[in-house]
């Protein structure tokens, strides 16, 4: 066996050992499974873990627009074990949005510090690694999509806005979705003139879904969409009435508690398209 092959095998084994160790460590963190699933999914979307100055433990933060209040309140209600009486806050509109912001701030907890150490480089910058991506569940993927996913191209394709990650990280996310969930995405650039802090980026990389791959992904997350106001992020639009009804029937089968709401949201979307 060639030296290069031996080195490659050692790398794979080391990586697998790290994944197994992190998997064991995460299970031992004394938080509910659902709480951990929401935190990990949110880290890819609208959530963050931070250690404030003069604190030794991390806090978990979520920020949403007021138009997503039902979804925000659902998240907050599932994070009671890390929250306090002052966890939910409201702020005035800022930036380009005209809507007020809803903020969730957890208590500073050692359990969150452990998750922070697994997911961040030196506890400060989020790092995309398989060692923690492998802990994502269908609920985690649903949170990620509801935070940063959108249906585009007249209602039949999709995109995950991964603007906060570099190209290599986005490619790793694409590889993870393909290997673990059998969902293929295309990593493609998009130009935007935005400013983040003291620097500006003009080129971002996003995950793009074709129609069939988007349907595969939505079938995974549909049973875990928790509130009716977010069902709009799973409704594909077709000109062909038979294809449309077929998809709506699938949605109702996968998330039966919102059957009536699915019909109403479809009607609203169709009116907007006319």
C-alpha cells in the first residue's frame, strides 16, 4: 500500500474518531434533545452562541422579524430550559427592514459553552464541520430552512442563503446534504454589495435546489414545520392543476394537522402570482 493511501486512511479514521467522540459528548450534555436540535439548526440560520465579556459561559441568541412572531414564539416556548424571565425582548426597526425585531437571549450556561466549543473555533467563530453537522436531525434541517430557505423561480426551485459562510464551508454543507440526506444542491455565487462590521463582501455562495431535489428536502422537513405561518416555505407552485394537487396532497399527508391552512396558503400564493 502506498504511503499516500496510508495517510488518507489515517485521516479518515482520525476524522471518524472525532465524530464519534463529539457524538458521545453531545448526548451527555444535560439539555433535551429538542433543545439541542433547535440550537444546532439555528446556528446555520438565525441563531448564534456567544460568550459575552466578563462571562465564562455562552448564551444562545435568536433574532427574527416581527412578521415571524408565531415561529419565534414557538422556538422560545421550546427553549424554556435555557431561558429566563427576560429572555424575550423587542427592538425597534433597524437597517433596511421596516419591521420591529424579536430577540431571544438565553441564560449563560455551561451546557451552551460545551456546544459552543464543539461548533466554534476557539469558542468565537462558527466553523462548519462534519463532527457537529452529523448531529443535525430533520427538525434541525427544518429550522435551517425556515430561517434561511426560500422557494424561487416561480415557485419550483429553492435556495438556502448561506451568506455568512465562505465557499469551502458552503461546499462542505452541500456535501453533507448529499451524503447524509441524499439531497443534491449546487453551490453557486451571488453578487451583493453589503457591509458586515468593518468589511464588505461582494460575492457570496449559496445552496441552490433544483425542483426534484427541493421536493426531496421538503419531504424530510415537512412533518417538522411547527406553525402554520411557515408552511408558505414548503408550497411549490405548478401551472398544471394535477401536479399542483399532487404536491398539496403530499404536504397534507406529511403534516396533516395543517390540512386546512395548506389550502388557504396555496390560494393566497396563487392570487399573488396572477
